[in-house]
C-alpha cells in the first residue's frame, strides 16, 4: 500500500512564514518539534527558536548645516519662505510634517523627547526637523528664522 503525502506538510512552511512576520511583534520560543501525523506518514520539523530582533526603527535625526553658503540657500529658496520668531523661552513642540529653517538670529537647543540627539543651532545655521518628532525648544537667545514645512 502506497503512503500518500500528508496534505498538511506544505502548511508547515506557511506557518514558518507567518511566524516570521509576527516575530516583529512578539517573542516566540519553543522546544517542541512540529510533528504532523496521518496514517503511516510521519513528518517532523526540527525545534525552532525565534527571538525578537532589535526592532528599533531608525528614526531620522535632526540635520544641521552649519553656516551654508549663499548658493545652498538660494537653491532651497530660503529667502522666499515665511519668517517666525520668539523671545528667549522654553516650550514643547511636535512636528506634524518636516520643517526646514534658516536662523537669521538667536540660539536654540532642540531636544527630542524620544532619545534622538539634541542639537544647538544659532544664527546662520540651516536645520531640518523630521515629521513626527516631539521635542523641547530651549530658546537661549531670541530667535528669528525663515522656515518652510514640507
């Protein structure tokens, strides 16, 4: 009598794919082998151990161009952007979209609340802040800047 292949065996491979998708969401560890039985057919897969990989998603940092030249600023169209300013102060801020700015005067330290690197920018610096970042602005000297959201 011929032994027919177990129709569930191909689903083992599908299970491995599904488990690998969920690895990003949880930690799965097992010491049991997957075993499929049917009549006289036996299929056994080796024990698996799946551990969570480092899932920290690289979040974009604040990018600062210190004292860019006039050509850089002209290509960006900086002097056509709106302006904004504030006195020395400290306040929280969340970026709903990316922002680029060019400081005309002042000095500020921007400290992200999620562990990204803090930056200090001053007169003549160009900075780009990533969308979704929450931070604290610590304005040490009154700021005036050209800015654009994108």
